C-alpha cells in the first residue's frame, strides 16, 4: 500500500488509528516505522565485506527477517516513511510483485509472511517507476480536506498532556 499526500495531511495518524482499531477488534498489530532515505542502500539492505566476504544484513533486511518469523496470527506492518528514492524502491520490486519475496545482494530470498504488510508513506511518487507504482494500491490524502484545526487541536492536546496538566477537549475559535 502507498499512502500518498503532502506533510500534515494525516497519513501517519490514519495508519496509527487503523492499526489501533484493528487491535481493538482482536487482531493485534505491530507497527515498525523507518525512513529509508535517511540511510544508504547498503545500510538498508545489507553489504558484503570485500576483505572477509562476510555478509551483514542492513536495517530493513533485519526487520524483514524478524517480521517474517513473528508469531503466527500477529500482524506486522513495516512503514517506510519518507521520500521515494529510485535506488531503494527498485530493490523492493520483488516484494511488490506476485512472489512477494525480498531478494538480497548475497542471494538470500526471504518470503513475505501472510501476516506482514509493507506500507509506503510518501509525499509524491516523482522518483518511482511505473513498474513500482503499478504494483501497489495507492491511497491519496489531501491536506486541504483536513484543514488546520485538527492539526492545531492535536498539537495543543499533546502539549498539555506532556506538561502534566489535565487535558480536556481543546476548543479552537
């Protein structure tokens, strides 16, 4: 799934609300969030040490292995939150196609478990290829439909709760 829209459109809040609601309905969900643009492709997927010929899994590869071996029935969502980069998104095409398998540079192939979902939370798809876009369901969230009041209300409520003061419904003019 690709949740697409500008900053402050409520993408993260919708994802968090959906996983919490599904948990309340009896299907517990774990949510792992990372920004793939904040790290290099070798840090994300893994690298081969040329001196020792040892493979070291990257952050995403470790997270993927862990999520695929999670307890049966416990749903896991990996949210890739950040701009799409042509380098790392192309490495995920095998995950997005019908075989749903992560293929690493060392030849390891890790199949996606039925309880694992991959969610992209992006502002735009400028650097995504048509092949990548055609493999995902896209949900567009417009910032104009949300408006500024819910954002301000959430911010005020969060600030009050962090300060230790009693939180009542924040009323905006």
